[in-house]
C-alpha cells in the first residue's frame, strides 16, 4: 500500500488505521472522506523531530491549511507543535475557532482584501506574508488605523522553476505570487518595509511549487534566499531573523511516484543553510517550512459506491460512482493521477482496466482513466487513495450535489469531524 495507514485486512477488505472501509461505507454512507489521525500525527511528529535534529528547534514547520481545513485538523496539527498557514479570512476564522493562537498563524495570499487584513491585524496574527507593494501600503494603513504594529514578512519570487505541473509552479518569475527577486523589486520592498512606522519586517518567504519530487530545487531556493538575506544585511545594515522556505514536498499518489522521504529534504536543505550562513557571515535565521499536502494527502481516502458499468468494446470501460468532480475536481483540473481499488476486494488482482466516471452532467467528470482495478460489480465500494489534500478543500456543490461528510479514524475507532450536507443546506442562503 502507498500509505502506512492502509492495509488489506483478514477479510480481504481495505482497512485504514484499523477500520474496515467497507464497514465505514455502510455506517456513514458514500461518498465519504476518511482521514487517518494516526498518519497525520506521525507526519507532524516527523517534521517537528527533523527541526530538532537539523536546526536545534530554531524554527518550526507550518501546516498549510489550504490542503485540508476544518476545526479538527487545525486542533490536531497545532497540538503536535506546528504553526498554521492560512490564505483567506475563512481559513483564519476556522483556525481561530479551533483554538489556534493567532500569533501562531501565518496569513498568505496574493490579493488579500482590506477586510481580511483588518481581521488579521485585529486578531493579532503573528505573520502577515505581504505579496506586493500595494499590499504593503494597505497593511501599513490598516495597522495605523488600529494603532498597532503589524508583524510581516515578504513573499519573494526566487526565480526557480520547480519541475511540476504548470498550474502548481509558483517560484518562477512568471507567477501571480510574490515580489520579484531578479529585477531588484525584493530589495526595494525590504527598504520600503523598514521605513514604515506601523509594520515590523520579520523576514522573508518563498515557495517554489507543489508535488515536487526532487530535493535540488529546495536546496537551490534556500541558497538564493540566504544570499538575499546577506545582501539585506550588507546594504541596509539589518539582519532579518525569519526565513520561510515554503512547502511543496511530493507524496505518493501512485506506486510510480518517487516521493523523497521528508527527512531527506530536511537534511539536504539544512546542510545548505548551515554552510551558506557560515560562508556569508549570517546568524542562522529561524527556519520555517510549510508542508500541507505531505501532512494530510496520504492520510486520506475517499469511498464511493459503484453504480452503472458500461463496457464499450475496443474503447473503454466506464465504471460510474456516486461522487465525481464536485468532491474531487483534481483530475478534471489537471489530470491528477490516483490509485483506485475495490475496497471489498482489495486483496485480489487489479486486472480490469476502468475509466472511473462521476455523476455530474459533464463529459469531463472523470476521476481516473484507463486505471487498473479489481473487476467491479454494481454496489461494490471503490476507494480512491491519497485524497486527504485538495479534495474536501476544493469541493463544490456543482449540479447541486451535496458535499460528503468526513470521518476521522484512529486505532480502529471512527468519528465524524465534518457533517455531510443536506438538501436544506443547499438552499439555506437562497432568497
């Protein structure tokens, strides 16, 4: 199995953290998101331990909650010692409602509204990651109105093109995110920040992309950002003490994904940090990273009930499920690969080639094409693996479908952490 929390039990069924997925589908219905608390906590602890090992605890991991945001996941990751990254007023509100201290929250986003910035400042958010010159001026103005000093860092485009899908690359010059390093904009943003009365510049931030399966881009990014910190020290006489190197660590969606163990990322990047700081005469800044996908993706699966099966000889076999792009749009968006299997026949050979079709009124509503699964029958339970990240968080009510519930499992026990929607929920705000 591609995740440590998954196994085939003695009944030949797929199990997650000791829970039989066929029984979960029977108890809670389908579609159903299922998350392993045990796996989430294991990954969180591995990151925290890596910071102790490689940085002496000088910094910490930050959970990028856009991957999966709800009150319970916020509580879990915070209890394991991670800070939280939020990218909207809604994610900030969720984290605060979950009891996460505002000073442990980092507010990202390329076009924050004045209302969101005001909410962040009123709440006492510990780090507003400023994405542009206009946003810098807006933060200064709103902080002045609140008679306070906003804690900020600057998001820098380091000019690094990570080898990933075009839609999830963010560190290159041609990106909507951040302030450009190559043109000199980043240095100018530092100068302006240091001259403002109502902001305190803590440090710098970068992020080069998502689902990156190589170590070298992260090492390169760390070197580039440390060189910028050294330039700030040399030219402006200020040594910034906060460096956020972003996230983007790859995970296993299929057996073919050559995901690097997270500690290997940490070891390689920390070696560069220590070497560069010594070479450049810098005090080592507090180092932060922002794992999101890697914290929750492999901890999650989605369960469906198989419906209509249409076999078109010489073309394809359509296996329809009771979900689709409304609760997992990633294949429709960028042909994301997944591993699929029949949960009730998980121990049998996957010798049937299927195109998994959703129930939405769209030809493009597919979950996977030409993927091997066990030979299906109507009523079987289909499991799609590694759906813990960017599935619930990107779900919609397209075709007025209901967003499914989410169940958290741990050591053979299950509990609801997000209730499933009802038809009444769909019309609640209609007038």
